């Protein structure tokens, strides 16, 4: 999957694990990846955000949690300059700041 940093991050992860995938197909379409996996044409490492247990054709897809093996990803919180942040947004930012983990480099 070549959307955002998905391909780059997947490559870094696999390289860190000493694996070199055989890439037969590249696409920006999450649906194409789901369909290829569902038909048995391959496997994919995808963010949980885009996972669902079926393809558009109705075939079932299974997943396995590999998050323990994943490198940390830097995440930022953004909002429109000058806009009022609701209390819920401020609370979310507070929780996110208390949960952050600093990686040693």
C-alpha cells in the first residue's frame, strides 16, 4: 500500500526484522489490497485504522496483532490556528501528553 508513509514504514519494519518481502503489486487503493488478500493472492501489513474483516466481494480477511514488533511512530495533534479548542479536545491533548514515550536514539 503506497498511501502516506505506509510503504516506507512497512519497509523499515521488515528491514529491522531482517525480512525482505517479494512485492508483486503496489497500489494506493486500500480496497485493492483487501481484495488481493481476500482472494489469497498475498498478505499485507496494514494499519489497524484500515482493517475490516471482509473485502468488497464479501470474502473474509483475518488479522494478527503484530504491534509489539512495530517501531514507534511520531504523532502530532493539530488544529486551526486561532480556533477555540473544546474542553474535550484539551482533555485529549492532556491524556496524549501523559502517555507519550520517549525513544532513545
